C-alpha cells in the first residue's frame, strides 16, 4: 500500500511558514519521501500500518491550508505514468521495508 499526502499550505506570514515547515518535517520523520514539492509518499506493508501513518498525518495537520490523503495499492501505484518534461521516466520500485518486533 502507498500513502500520498498532498497539501497546499499558506506561507504568507512567518508563523504560517513555520507551520508548513513543521508539517513537512513531521512527514519526513515518519518515513515519507517527497514525490513532488507538495506531495509526499510512503510505502506501507499492510492496511493496518497504512492506518497508523494516516492517523499520524492527521495528528500533525496544520491549522490552516488544505491537506489530502490518498491510499493506493501497489498495483495501482505501478500504473502511474511519470514524465519529466516530455520524456517518460520509470516509476520507482517499492522499497523493501523491514519491521523489527
């Protein structure tokens, strides 16, 4: 499973810039990777793990702005077509993630 977090946060004031930076830092701390400037993704081995990370994102939502969360299966993710300008690029393969108990 894949989680996509899409956001459009205000950055007009110093307080808003700090809140936006804090939100991005929390995403990175939780294992997300920047897919595009305001789109971060994370691979999860199970639906239960996906729900844990969705709850963490919700816990860190900034006061202002728009945030969307999308979940995709590996099969749906592999059908994404990515382009850099007009040149097609390969979609990165899912990361092998190990869990320790």
